């Protein structure tokens, strides 16, 4: 399908407001996202038109369920007896659920499907969350007592600073940018500005990263409705189209990396997606990037080809990733301000693409937004997904 | 001299010229508790030791100290662990009552065929371990035995014994070559008299509050009797930790003036280090270039023993490093730091999240590779895969050979963790990824992730040269986990 895109359209997309949702259950989050996606369909859609569904949830054990299956979506929606597939692929969970749903449409199996991403992360205290989960995954091989996500990304920050002269401020400014964007997003977990001084002086968690370099732990859910492009017009006159998708892998153990200044799987996933879409990085108007930590977004500029290797700090300083810049990055606020409910994150990125490509993003609207990219990075660059969406169907020709 | 419960029987052994020591190693932890600091916490209680005692940090114990000392002894003898048939560990303060510490020391050293044996129950056990090793070599049953004494006896907080017991390990390579010392004879005295003891299940040592008992009822008379039949006029008498402060009295009672002059000084810096003490003191004594020595062992209601060694003519003692200069610049700590290092002061819950292993078959499968890090060396591309794998991480080759991972490497990246999810490490800690020597350095393989030793955390940089050091890694399900940390190598510190 090189350069041809996929015959897949998004005809509806919606999400619940992300946050610390003590009073909302996992089931209620799923139902909320589903309803918003359905109500976003311009010409309306009947639930019975949905033929199958994919559910992206990464940490089933966080919601006290031993086995997380498609039933976690089928049950609350009373979706029976239609098929539901549960996807777990670290931080790529939501994006990979979309990718697999799109393949089912491209294969001609279904015409209309639902994808829901949901994660209930705040039902447990933070010391039992991702922080210590990653500490125990490779507990013994990371002598003597494990490492954490902030640790592993912090090591990339140290190495990037050493090799390319990247300054601490270069990635701290990304937190400032994403908060500034996120405060205009009604769905954001954080709707406030932070200053460079606040980022630099916030609590040190994993030098050189501070608390405000890290995304929050967030509850949330998002949903999209995908159709074959041939029938998209029966649901809306303004669908968006999936132009390309890529997924790539790299070693999961931080002691098996080939370098600590890049994420090779990002470059590989991007190459797959660019090739399928028939575009170059410079064709992209906006991108939702996986800013689990600010340094991750900085390195991702380089891995996606938005700027030269080693020049991400300078590209940021030149205004490249800002709204109005060369490629606006994380207009939604990103994981940093919008929040990072792992399974929901990739699906919520499509909600932003939906609003940007339809010109509905309000104060954070990118002018003439024609092509958008979504990126998720799981583990320590262990698994990376890149999806590309366009305002027009790829095969009717643009580039 | 009167004797309350003096030696009843004296047993002598003699060896021909068929066994002795070919290497000596020792390890003394860097932390020091000064008696003055202790007295700030417990004013009005008199102290029982010298100026300072050596204190193992919270990631050290009898096992980790023993591994360090053994590494030194192997290096001194110029051999590798593969040259060792048996490993004897003597300790009265190991981490377990029921579970072998010697086996863990063997695992930490990378021994995969040596028989490991625990000696214990008293602080003279190291003398009996040496005697057994000398016998085994002399009778031709084995070629080489690694004998290690390691101790840090636990004292009750506030007990003056806290100013007496120190932590250390000493190790000796016993073989027929006897390049350092030729064993000649041994004496042993049976006595049940003791001044301190620890009951099963008790955390701390108890004692009689009567210093006369050591002088007149146990330590001094037993040692003097055990050595009486083997002491020659030219011998240097090396004393165990229990006897160090009786240096002059022993000289007088034994009628032998050549008691090692450093006994009191060494004990004054590192404390009475139990089963480690006589070997550490022997290493110190050899720097005095004696022609023969008698090494004494004593303690814990087991009487005393002594072994006489002569220095072979071919042995060159002139370049041997003395212990004292190397241990006299320890890091002084306050009493709270001491309590935390020794685990006497700990958060109520230090269990932390359990590892994915949790006493499972997975742990049993991987333990060997973790305790003595083994890599898989790829014959096709030279990548050193760690952890070991079936398909090469760099070239997908399948011809991989298991090798012990080299212990030295260079830091590729690091950062400083201010939040540590798993107790008992205290933040901040530096976490490093290092490229180990011995494999190709341009790919994925050959890297180890580990914490930097606390004392070196601020000095680490990308490019720092480091070595792997065996340390404790907390406790899970009541079982001590061991792993590795990085320490800076001399050249980059």
C-alpha cells in the first residue's frame, strides 16, 4: 500500500475529561467515551451499525480484574454478541487498537467498527503504579533493585546533553509549551500554565528530570468510530482519513540499547507510516507526540525527522514545535498536560487530530491543518506506533 | 595466674612441609563509628573498644564482605576461582541461621564446582577452618581451599559492645605450594568459658558485665595455653580480636615478648572483627616481615587455637601492603547513620514491592546468572549478551557460549534518582548503564545497569571507569537478595 494510504476513515471521535476521577468507575469511563464518540457523528449513527470493537487497556490489574478481556467493553455497552478484541501493547495500546481495527476494515471484514481506549490508573497509590511496576519488571537484571521510568528516560536526558550539548532548559521549555496548549483543551487534566522557573525548580525526581518534566498519572477514556472510506459519507461530510500506520520494536531492557540518545523504533515506525502515506516529515502540519517526559518529546523531534539529529534543542528554540511554527507539537497539551491514561492515550490523540483536521480546535487550532501525526512510545522506546491522518482521502491525491 | 575455667585439654597437630598459604586478602568496610560519637548518644556509659569500629553499610553483610576479601586473596595468589576446590566460610554473624552463607559466597565468586562449607558457632571457627583446609591439602584430598572469615557481631543498641565489635572479612588461599606461609604446627584448647554469647533467635549478643573473666577465665589463659606448645622464640604472635587489648598481658603470661605490636592499634581502628580478625591481623603482621608467626584464634565458649607458620625463603614480604594505612581514612558517621547502616533503625515497612521472582521457579532459573553475572558470548559477532539469551541481540547468531561477565566497564549514561520505589536504598542514588569489557562495544550487548555505590554517587560521569561489586539488595520474603553495584575504579576516582 506504499503511498496509497488505507481505505479507512474516522467518522466520530470523543473523549471524557481526563483527570483524577475518584467518582467515576472504569465502566462509566468506557460508556462516557462511547457516548461522546457516537454523538460526534455529524449525521448520526445507530449503535447496531457497529459490527465489532477493539478495547485498548494496558494495566488490567490496576482495576482489580484478574483477566482483562473484550468483555470489559462488551459488558458495560451491552454489546453482545458482537466481537470485542482487547489490546495491550504498553503505551502504544490505544494506537495499536486503532491500527488493528483499521486492518480489519482494510481486509474487507467489517465496514464500521468502534475503538475504545480506557485506563483507570488512580485507584491505586502512586507507589504501586507505573513507577514501581517498571521497577520490578527487570528488578533483578537492573542490579540490585530495579529501575523506574523516570530513571530510564533521565538516563537518555543525561546522554543527550553529553553528546549534543542539549541544555536542561531545552526540554524544560517543552513542559511550558504543552501546559500553554493544554489549558485551552477542555479535556485536559491540567489546565494551568507553568513557567520555566517552575519546571526547573520543581521537586527533583530523577536528575536531570524534575516533577514538572513528567506527565501525570491520569484516569480517562476515549473512543473513535472507524469506517471503510467508501461509506464514510453516510455518517459525515467531514471525516478524517488514516493515511499511514507503523509499529516498530526495540529491546525492552535498558541494558540492551544501542544508544541512549535516540529511539530507533520511532524512526522505524515513522518510516513505515511515511511510506504508506507517501509523505515526508515536512508535509506534516501538527503532531501529537508521546511526551511522557519532556526529554522524550525532544528526542522524538529528531527521530521523526522534524529536525536534524542532535538539533532538537535549537529546533524547539526556533519555534518549530509551537502553534504557528513549522510542525505544531502536542496542541492538545500532550501527555504532559492532558494526562496519560495509558490505554486511552493513543485514542485521545485521534480526538485531537479529529478536531484539528476539522478546524474545531478553537484557541489551539493550527491554521490550514491538512496532515497530522500521532506517536506513542512504550517502555524505553521498546515499542513505538506512528499513525498519520489527513483531511482528505489519500487516494484522491494530494501530494 | 588463676584460671576460672581454663583449658582442660591441649591438642597439637603438625604438618610436614606439605601445606600453607599462598595468598591473603582482606576487606574492611569504609564506615567508622567513633567511640566519641557513640558516647554522645549514650553519655555516662563507658566504651569497650578503641577509637573507632568499622561498620558495614546497609548493603553489606558477612557474605558481601567475604566475597570482597576472597577476591583479594585470589588476586594475591594469582589464581582464579576455577582453581579452587573448596570454599570454607567461618562466621558467627551470617545472615541466616538455617541457610548456607558459604554457598552464597561461592555463587558471588562465580564458583561452579567448588564444595562450599559453613564453619560457625564461635569466633575461633576461622582457625578450625584453616586447620581443616591445611589437613585436606596436606593429605592430598584437595589441591586448593579458599578459607574466609567474616563477621560483624550484632550488639544491642546502647550496649558498650557497639564500640567493640567491628565488621571485616579476611581470606586465605590454602595449598601445597605455600608461597606465603608454610604451616608447621597447631595447638588447641577446649574450654566452654565465654564472656559473650547469642541464643538462637536472639538478635543481639549478650555478655557478662565482668571484664575480669576475659583476663583471667577465658581469652588470655586459653590463648596462652593453645600456643604454649608451638611458640618458638622468633615467632611473631598474631592475636584475635578478643585478645587485642590484652597484648601486654599475653606477652607477659606467655613469656613471649614478640606479640604483634599492631594488634591493639588495628583493633582500635576496625574493632574486634570476630572470625575475620586473625586473618586481617596476619595480613598486617606480614608487613612487619617476620620469619615466622603464630596466629591465635579464640572465642565464644569454644576455647582457643593457634597455628604456627614459617615464611619460606622464596617469599618476598617486602612489598606487601600493610592494612593499617589503608583503613585509617574511613568515613566517620554519627550514631543515627550507624543505626540505619546496621538495620537497628529502619522504617516499619521495608519490604517494598516483591520482585517478579518472589521465590518462584523463575528465580531459581536466573539466580546463577545474577549472583555471578554470566553473559552469552556470540561466536559470530563477539557481542557479549547480558542477560544470557538464545539468539544474539546484535547479529541474531545462535552459537553462544556462556562466560563469566567481566567485572569492569565504562559508564555510558547515568542519572540520579531522588525517588526510590524499592526500599531500603536511600535517595538520592545514581543509576548507571555501563559497557562491560570483553565484548564488542558498538552494539546492543555487553551492558549492565546498576546503582553506583552511595559514596561514589556524586563522582560518576559518562566515561567513568567502574567495576561490579557484590552487595545486598534488600530483603524479600525474609530472604536476603544479593546483586551488584558499581564502584569507581581507582583510575577514574
